[in-house]
C-alpha cells in the first residue's frame, strides 16, 4: 500500500478531480542511462553531428524570423546560441566520452551539459554566468533532436488515458492545449493564483493546484490523486474513507452549483434595484458556448495574445478579423471587449522564441511592445476595426502607464482608421476605446486618463503585483499577494471615483472581480462592470441579488477604515456569511 500524503498549495482553478498522476518531467531528467554496443558508436556520432546541424539551421531560421518580426536587436541573442554550438571543447568531450563509455549520445550529452551548466553557474563574472541560459537553451534543442521529439507539447498530445498532470511548471501556452487532450486536472510545484497558467485552467474549466513546491518530488507516476482546486489541496494515494468523503464533497459542490445556477440568466440586480453588469473573460473563442451557458452579458476581456501562441508565424489581419467578427457577432448586441496584444511577462509567443527582456513583468511587454512595433500592432488594430461592424465591439489597451502611452496608441489607431477610410473598408467610427488600469501610475492619474478614455477596466492581477511588489506567478511570495490590502482598495476607490467624475463606466477584469470575498466591497464602491471567468458568474449574480446597495455601500465604507488586508478579508468573509445564511 503506497503512503498517503497531503500536499497543500495554492488554489488555482476550482473543482474536485480524482485520477492517476502523469508526471511531465523537465527534459533533463527524461533520459535513461542506456548501454550501447561498440558497433553502435559510429551511428551515435553521426546522430550527434546531425543534431548539431539541425539545431544550427533551427537557430538561423529563428534568428531570421525574429529579426523580421521584432527587429535585429531582438535577434541578437541567437548569436550567443550559435557560439555555443561551435564550442569545440563541449563537442570533443561528448565524442571522446562516447568512444570510451558505451552509453547513448543523448545520455552523455546531457551529462556534459549538466557539467558545463554547473561550472558556468559558479563563475564570478556576471557576463559568463549569464551564458548559462544560452547553454541551457541550445542544449535542450540539441537534446530534442537527439531524442527525435518535438518537445513536451507532443508528449501531452499522445496521452492514452485521462490523467492528472504533475509538473514543475507549465506555461500558459502549454495549458491552453490541455482541453483538447486527455488531461482532467494539473498540479505544479511553482506558480501563483493569478499566473496566466492558473487563469487558463479556470477558463478551460479543469481543476488545478499550483505552488505545491514538492509535487514532482513527492508524487510518482500512476499514484492516485485527489485534486481539490477550490481548497488548494492534493491528496496522494487516498484510502477508501477519503475517497468516499471526497465523492460526498463532489455531490455537495454540485448542489451549491445548482443553487447558484438558478439565477445565472437573471440580471445582477440588488433587492433595492441597483444594477451592475456581469461580463466574462475569455482566452479562446472555443470558450463562447460555456460563457453563454454561465449567463454572461457579454465579454469584458478577450485576451488576444493566445492567438499568437502555439504557432510559428504571426496571425494575419484576415485571420484575426474572422475570429474577432465571429465573437462580436455571436454576442451582438452585447459588448465584446478586445484587449490588444499583451505579450510578455509569463506569456510568450513560444517558450523558445522570445527575447529575454520581454520575459520580465517589468520589461518590454504589452503596450510597450506594441508601440515599439506598430507594424505588428496595426495588423491587430485594423482587424479589430474591421470586425467592429459585426456587433458591439470595444477595444482596450493593456499596461498603460500614463497619458503619453494612451495618446501614442490612439494616434496609431487613428492612422488605421484613416487607412481603412482610404480603402473604403467599413468600420464603426465611434468604437469605444478603453484604458486598462493595471499600474499604480495609472491608478493615481486616473482623473487624467478618464478624460481621454471611453471606459476603464481595472486589471487587478497586475495592479496588485505592481502595488505590493509581489510577482503574481511566484509561490514563495504568494502570501503577500493580498487583494484586500488597504493600498489596493484605496487605489480602486480612486479609479472608480475618477471614472464616475468623468462620466465613464468603470469595469474590473482582474481575478479580484470574481473573488467572492471582494464582491460586496466592489459593489459598494460603485464598480459598474464585473468581468470574470465564466465559472464564477452564477455565484456573483447570486451574491449581488442577495444584498441591498445600501448594505454594500456600508460594507465598503467599513472595509476602507480597516488597516490590514487580513482584517478586511475577515470582515468581508463574515458579512458574506451572514448575508448568505
Ligand atoms: C490583469 O492584470 O488584471 C488582467 C486582467 O490582465 P492579465 O491577467 O492578462 O495580465
Ligand atoms: Mg494584466
């Protein structure tokens, strides 16, 4: 009988799932030590040479594409990668060990690679130490050719039975393909509640727990797992009694879901007749049927960057136009809010093809990237404008830091409108253009931004991480990520007031808008639109329909007098409990 383990992590996507574990290992650990005969050595050397050539072609090809798409500077990083490929010491060590150790070239190469990485990691010189990631990147490419695999995506695509994935980390683009595969849940060592991997899990409605730290160490392949994505708990090899109690828990959850779904198609109207709007966040057009089923009154955030992922080229204007117009049409006359490209941070075009400066949340991402690359930005803006005649399409810019960026973005939008006019292509001339409030600088200058925006949408996932200096994807600092922090509440209040003073609608599309603990406070502060993962819609409507606006205002007022996030959380939890009992 295997040992029963209880692992606590971060609740990333709600629901309970029971099933066998499938470990997705990091590439360096999947190569077994395998003996070969003397006669096989020349073939292994040939395999190695071919892998080096293929990797070289791959990098040159990538360098060319990145240089065309993002400029020469971005492609510069591949020069260092090419140098690694020409490193005689590395190549000769692999070949000489191959001739003496009678082991596969993949295994030997991996060993040599590990040694190199260890040596470089210990070097004092910053420049040389930074070469570690170049060696790592190139090494993985060579290994993939040696193993004849296309990477983890392929591994996921060939699963024969339904499994729960156990991984150190998963990228949002890896998560995005899960709904098409035999994966019914996942758990990871790292990650935070509002990382895009967690957000994607909610969208495709599979339970997930992240930030478990030791999941890959403690869980073995085929261990039976209970994943409780609502509590952030994983039970490994549960006994009969635990399984029974979880089956009962599943039934209870079903009962609660049914209670909420009774109101899902009703308006979010308080008993004293104050109405707010409930919209959905989507990442993929495939989510639309589920969004409608959960009772959304439109789309408040369409994260378009997933269009750019899991592919090698950039999406064309035509392709984007077809997708945006079909989403707009399917919700017409309700609003569909397209968020312009927000690449960077934890969202990459592809794991391997991104210049390093874009992978920081503080780096060259979102609107910064779009303003620097109007050629890429304009393709999307033209597609959005063209699609705007098919419904109530609106657009909004991510990561705006102040008036300057908003004006620059609008100038490019104006250029696109002029081009379309000249080409006689129809578009909605009065398309609403909103600003996402995700930076403290934007929240504090909301009065200025409001004068130049048709609406605001508060992106709390980023606003919280930047206000509290807490990386949203890092489990080690997750305890500091507090939506209830007084600083966050004050900023939100400021944004709502600035919006209303200027007669514009204020929406929120960060995960906070779907957090049950926050609903009463946000409602009481006067938030007009809650845009949330579709799963959360019935519950939000239920809560809003249970409280008068007068009570909600009083709750918000009281919450704003408290001095810590914990106090606010406890207070709000108690008020919610009283209300729903
Ligand atoms: C946010 O930051 O709250 C937001 C909605 O954008 P994203 O989660 O995609 O960064
Ligand atoms: Mg954001």
